[in-house]
C-alpha cells in the first residue's frame, strides 16, 4: 500500500487550520469540488423528482415504449443507469480532488506559508 501525505507521521508543529482554510490551494480545491458537485446534485435530484411528477400528473409514462413496456419502466431503468454513471464519474473526479488535498497537506506540513 502506498504511503500518502495523510498516513505519514504527525508534523512537529501545530497546524493552523484557519490559515490552511484561507490558503489559495485549499480554496481552489473547494472551488473545483463545488464546480463538479453542485451541477451533479441538481441533475440527480431534478431527474429523480421529475419521475413521480410525470407519473402522477401526465399520461406520457403510460404509453408503450417497446412492446408492452411503458415509458415509466424505461425511465426507472435509466435512473439506475444515471446513478451508476454519476457515481463512476465522481470516483474518477475524486482522484484529482485527492491529489489537490494532498498538495494542500504537503504545503502545510513543509512549514511553507500557504497563501
């Protein structure tokens, strides 16, 4: 198992987390996470909430899509696919978030003044 900056021994000095929070690398990390997470969460919630609305207030989902299979079944299946796709995309994106977090932690541990 590879050692990461988080698994190494504790630094000799106390870490000023308020300084780390104000640092540019940490703010860039938060900005990158927000840039990805906010649209993904909005998409996820919107598509999940659209399903019961379409089923309850329209007849679009009752129409046959493929043979006897209605659009409701197709939409429900696509919700599962969307969940797996979003989770997979997040796992890939999280690697870059982890690298950014390690950079912030390394800068903090080296005693550099993080800007």
